[in-house]
C-alpha cells in the first residue's frame, strides 16, 4: 500500500510502540492522527510530526462510539488503522481485581474490534485501506502472571484471521504483528515480576526470544503495511512457534476455499 500522503490513525500513540510507529509512518510520508488518553503528550508529538491529536479513553464506550467518524470529519478519510493501544496487568489472575481485567479486555480486544467495525465501511467504499493489529508472542505462548493479557492478544490475532476472511476479495489489507518484549515502560514492568522475568531469561538462554528494539519494530511494521504482509513476527527466529498456532487457521482457509466471504 502506498503510504505517501496516506492518513494513518495510531492508537496508544503517546509513548513507547505507538510513538515509535507514529515517527516511522510520518517519515514514510504519511499524515498521522494520534489517539491516546494523554492529551498533552499527543498534542506535543502531533506538533512535531505535523499530525493531529485526538484524546480519547478507548476503555470508555462513550469515547469509543463514533470515534472514526469524528476523526474523518475533522482530519479526512482514513487509509490505515493501527490498533496499538494496550495494557498489561501483572500478577496471578486471582490477585487481579475485576476493574483491571475488564479494562484490559476492553482496551486490548474490544476497542480494536470496534474500531475496525467503524473504519472498514469507509475503506471499502473508497476501495483502499489497511488494518494493522499490534499483537504479541504472548498470544501464542503464555507465561505466569499475564494470563489476561495473553488471552486478549490471542483473541486479537485470531480476530485478525477472521477479519481477513470477511475481507477476502476486497482491496483492504490486514497485518497482525506478533512481537516479543520491547524496551518500553510496559516491558520493564513485566520483567519486574519474578515468574515472568524467569520465563524471559529461560527463553533468551534457549536463543528463542531475544528482545526487540522499538526502532526495529516500528520500521518493520511500516514496511509490512506498505507491502501488505499478513504477518510480522519479531524476533524472526520465533516464527516457527507462531507458525504452529497459525497452522489451524491456514488449514481452515484451505478447507473453506471458494465459500463466499459475504452475502
């Protein structure tokens, strides 16, 4: 997909992965609209990148409702939707409170689904568009202390496969990004939890899951969107693990080949 002058909306854009993605898309010539709760930070970043800032708490159904329509009315038709916003409650599931779990499911899974539902009709009508969902290797294999997060990321990856099935034959691309630990505040908090830190050390000793830099993740994600790649898995050496979980989805696609995608 051509990214020059494309309008790209990025959620969770105030820091970390979202901030890095905003910079890379802007460098590729895209116009970026940044969505996050932190109004001051996204205002500042939007000013630096020549983009727009839309403060919104995506766990709030009222803020989420009609968000894409508001963005397009103020900033123009959307070409790329990047669902990046996420939260990571850490601790055994029985030690988390209901509000924390509810907010995690709303932000990590329900918000991306709803934003896709809002954005896709316009993309289909205009005959172009792309959705990139930032998932995680945690959606493939789970460590102790992050069960709720893992469940949402597995759901997001699987949802993207269903989205791809709904869009078959239409000029709308999808990319799911499955990435390991990135040096962000969230990644640092994860590795402060003993069982997760021990799991990470085991994986790195085995040479399977080295950490991924922000710059590398952002650069490869933008390239994946530009090239309409279905998957981006980082680190690449972990692709064989993700491929095992992908096999049933691919098999299903093969078995229902020729079935109409839409009524």
